[in-house]
């Protein structure tokens, strides 16, 4: 629908190769044993926000010859910033809906039919928001684009690794696990 609104026609899916792969999410080697006093830190909608920040959309990916403003991802992919990309627009729309439904849910009376409906709408919009990245990294999707998908995952890796490094630099924190968009931090036992 968004392409139609923009007066564009989508390409035909190429089908890709099932063996195509790119640098995906970062996963920390798991802590072994039982850890107590652990705080989970989740970076909400990391991939969708990363897509919006980079303007990560296949039609906005440019090479070194492009002279306008660009965002550069850790994998070297460059995205023009002088116009909004399709995926940026979709992410912004989805995040807006998610935010609206969250407010609707919070404002509804507890246990009411309105709260139940708003909760369902919020959950669906959250799933849609978070699935936008998955479509661009799926080889059978008509807008599959490996460098763009990898731009998002490698930026996510940087965020998670830097968060973990920061946590480990703190005297009372020990990052014991992390993956894709979260870190788990062991705090001192007397911090109850």
C-alpha cells in the first residue's frame, strides 16, 4: 500500500538462495551456573529504530559516489538521508501505531473490554513493528537486500557490545549474558 501511495511499483521477488547468509545478531557466550540478583535490560524495538536511524531501505542504499548526506552502517553500507526510505516510512508508521495503542491501553479502565481490545491492538502492532526487519532479511521477500539487512544487525551488534562494555566498566555490574537486543547484568548480592 505504501508503494502505491508513493506511485511506485514493487519488483518481483527473486527468490534468493536459501544458503544466503549475512552477519546477524551478536550473542554473548552464556553464563554457566546459577546467578542471583540479575537485571534484564531490553532495548525496545532496537532493529526498527536502527532501520529508521540509518534510513535503511534498499532504494536508499548508495555507493561512495553519492555526494549527499548519508548514514554509514558498520558493515560499510551507506544510506542517503535526503529522502525518507520505504522501510523508514513503514517503521515510523508502525511505531506510531504501537505508541498510540499503548496509550489507549494505559488509559482504559483495568479489566475493561476497551483495555482488552487495546492490549490486542498493541500486541499486534508491536509484532508488526518488530517484524519489519525480518522481511528485509528474508531471501524470498521481494525487497530482500542483504547489505541493508546486515547494516541493521551489525549496528545492533555495536549497540549491544558497547552496552556490555559500559556495564562491565562499572564497579557493581557484571554483564553475564546478552543477545540481539538485551543484556543481563548481575548486581551485587546485597542490592536486594
